[in-house]
């Protein structure tokens, strides 16, 4: 944590708007970077740079954080090993290249070089992208830089650009660089990105390759192997195979648990939080709650105020809200918002996400003016997401969730409008057959059948219910509700045979997972019973 503070101090001083508070020259900046690389005290100590960091970070926190990420990721990728002289020489070359690259990007992003314009994260990224091709003759440095750019672009929501950088780095690590350890790390990050974009087949395939590389490297490479198993578990969960995800995440936990000191302290609670999310989805709520509480206690004890903490808080809040512990859920979401504001700023997509989650939770548990204020805050968060991220998966998800709380009679018009707009966006990105797209299709179909626009609703449900059975039987709630509405709608349209076929097929798919006597299947069995009674 001390080291991270030094990095942020260097970045903040290099990018400060006030000339008198910046490095006097590029040489001074380079000298401080060299001190940092040698683990020596830097000139821009945090105590003397407090004013610079606070004022600059309030205006451009994302730039400071991104610059620090550049330094961290490049430096971690270039630590010199003393065990093998040839490897040490190679890694020293990477360190020098990283220093030169960092110096150039920070100097060019400073107000002196940008005509006095305030620096932005996009400008810093564009400067880096414009210069990375110059590293072609130093493939090790180029691979590290592209990996780092991919991480920053992914964090910024620029998923297509991030994937392009990751894939260029993969080609380098497979070709001229031949570094299986860095390749395994990179493939893990690529797998997480592919989960985010809905490319689930590629995500799992990529995570499996990372796992094979980690096993080949050996069990002593705890971070590589544990990370690979964790990424594989996330991909398996996203594909609707929670039992396999649980097995992979438990292997990740066991691997991280063998790590020394900070390796275990950091990675074990993060993995516990991920595993708890999977267990909750499998209906093992008590076990999930115990694991969530264990993970949060460890993160707080270690002062891990990171995006991983915010994610764990948010997932645990979902469990608690569903269990009726609404106040505790809201408190956790408030903490998640504070964590993201500390790490980023109000305009960062993670902060906006948890602002949205908090607003929706308050809308669910309040009435009157408090509920109106919460819904207004959720609408504001949606507008901020669209401005920052553009229309895509996260915006579609927010539209769906906001529609879900607009249930009063005078709100049904906005409810339907949000569902229609979200479905239109989702068909384009992330795609017609994506899980979220189909859940929107099912929800809009249910609404239309319920408001006596039966034919339009049935048409949507006849596409969505079979797709749900084929691809996403694990997520049973939306499928059951959609099949119930479809059965009802087909009966209204005078098609009882089609209704029986669709309802029976859905029960047959879900019964092996939920159990033949599951209460969740009761609405579908009721429809069959009603048709039997009508037939008699």
C-alpha cells in the first residue's frame, strides 16, 4: 500500500495543472521513476504533495488511478529475477522500456503538452496507443504495455479496444516473447473480459488454456494457478454450470491458501466472495452468507478498499435484500459506493453502478417521497451510465432493473418503454441469444400478455421460452415466469395443445435440477391441471 501511494504521488505531480506544482522537467520525472524502480524514497513524497494529489485527484481521479495502474502493471511485469542471469537481463530491458514509455506518456499528457487543456483518461490512453507500435523491436516491453492498456481500457468500459490489445499481447507471448507465466496472467484477464461481453464459449476456452499453463508451470506458481482456476470458475458460472464453477473456485481457494503472506491475505477473501455468489445462485443461502461475512471481515481487516471489496459488498447485499434484511443490504451498498468514490470518482462506471444499486434498493424498501427520490436517483444513474459507457450490456441491465421497480399502475408506461428500449439495444449488443437479452424478451412478453396484448406477447415468448430451455435452464426464475405467461397466452388464443407442449417441455427441463416436487414448478403444474380440468 505504501508503494501504491508513491506511484500515485508521481502520477499526480506529473499531471498537475498548476505549473509550479509539477516536475520542472521530464528529467526530474524520469529521476523519480528511477528512484521508485530502485525502491528508493521518491522526491515527491506524499506529505509534501498532499495539495497536488487532493486537488488534482478531485478533478481527474481516473487519470491518476490509470497512470498508477500503468506503473504498477508494468513494474510488476518487469521485476528482475536474480536466479537466472539471462532472464534478469531480459527483464531489466523490459524495466527500462517501461520507464521510458511511462515517462513519455505522462509528459505528453501533462497540461504543458496539451495546450493547457485538462488531461483526461481518454487522452492518456490515446497517447499510449499511438506510441505502442514503436516498441515493435522490443516485443517483451510491447507485450507488457499492451497487456496494461487492455486492463485500463477494460476498466474504462472500452471492451472492443481492450480485447484488441489483449489479443495482440497474447500473440507476442506465444511468439517472440515465449513467456508462459505472463501469458497465463493475460489469458485470465482476457477471459474475464469475454465474460463481461457475453462471449462465453471463448471465455471458458481461454480460461482453460490459462489453467493448463498454470499447471504446467507448477504448484509453486500460486498466483498464476489460483488466478487461472478462479477465472475458469467465473466463466463456468456465467455459462450456467454452477457445480463446475464451485469445484474450480474451491481449487482456486486451496491454491491461494498455500500462498505466503499477502498472496493469501488478498486473494483468499476475493475468491471466497466469488464462491459465495455461486453458492447463493445454487440456493445454498446460509453457506453463502457465512462465506460472504468471512470474506468481508478479512478484506476490512486488511484495509482492502478495492473494487473487489465493492463487488463482494454488492453481491452480499443482493442476498440480504432477497432474504428480507433490507436495511443491512442498503448499508452494504452505501459502503460499496464509498469504496468506489475513494478509488475512483463519481463519474467512474463502478461508482455509478453502485449508486444505481443503492437507489434501486431504496426504491424497493421505501414509500412516498423517499421512494420517488430513490427512483429519481436511479434514473440519474442510468443517464450517467449511458453518458459514460454508451449503450451496451451494463446500460441494458440497469434499464431492466429500473423497469422492475416501476410497478405502480401509473408507472407501467415507463416500465414498458424501458423494456422495449433495453431489448432493442440488447439484440444488437450483446446479441439476440444472450442471457440478459432473453430475460428482457421474457419479461416484455409477460407484460404484454398480462395487459391483453396477447398475440404480441406470445410471439415474443415463443422465441424466448425455447431459448431459455436450451441455453439457460440454470436461471430458472425468468424461464418459469415466461413459460407460465406463454401457457396462459396460448390458451387465450385457442391453442391448448401448444400451451401444454410448451409448459410440459419446460417442466421436463427444470425438474432434474429443481426436483420433481419443487415449489418453483407449481405455477406450471397448475396450468396443466387447469387444462386437464377444462378437458373433462
